[in-house]
């Protein structure tokens, strides 16, 4: 079976540097890195009394690894506002946590080199378990200040409505 059904002449897998993250119906500005979408299922081993000495294995509980978003520090306050819904220092007794809306569903979109949407994943019930507002600051460094969100989630699935697009072909000018 061909790896690409619409673009049969394509052999290279998609690159990992064209992507966007969306929540609350809009794209999140400046995200430069997203950690891997990863899940693991525990193995339950069991054996019946009359079985030979080898055991049997069956799937157990599945867990989804946290997802980390990174972006350069700017004046955009979206990361901080979301992190503050889980814990907002100094908000007063009983108002530190916003139980009503601290979870968000995310959409992670991947694009090909031509900027066409090729894959999308829906990530469900995310909430901020760790927020880094500023990195270590170093006057001798030559780096961008990065802020980080660590998102717990309750699962993700591929959006199969996003189909492989017909990639444009370019011809040499005459």
C-alpha cells in the first residue's frame, strides 16, 4: 500500500516544523514546540491454575502523557490566564481555582511544506499542571526567553475528516 494515496509520487513523510495549536476557537500565538502525543496501556498478566507455566497478557488501564507547549515570552497573556484558572495566587479564599472552565479541548494541526493542512488531532479536557512564566535568565546567554505550559489531558484522537490534500505541482517558468 502506498504511504500517500492522493500524492502517489510523494515519498517523504511530513516534516515536524509546520503546526498550529487551537483552543477556545482560535489559534494560540507563537507556539514553537509541542511535545509528543503519547499514550501507554498497562499490561495485566494472569494465569489460570491449569495453564502451563507461561502467563497470559491483556490490556489494562490506558494513560495519556502530559503535553508541553512552548513559546517565546511576549505580552500575550493567554498562557498565564489559563494557568491562573487552576491556581491564582492572592485571589482570596475559595476563588483560587476556577472549576467551571479550567479544562479546554485543543486541536493540534500539522501542515505540509506548502502550508496545506494534512493532519489534525483533538486533545480532550486539558488543564495546566505546570506553568513556567520565565526561564532561567542569564546575561551571558544568547537565547530567546521561553514560557512553558504542561497540560494534563484525558485522551486524544485523530480527526479523520482531515483528508490528504492534493499537493500543488510547480512548473519551471519558460
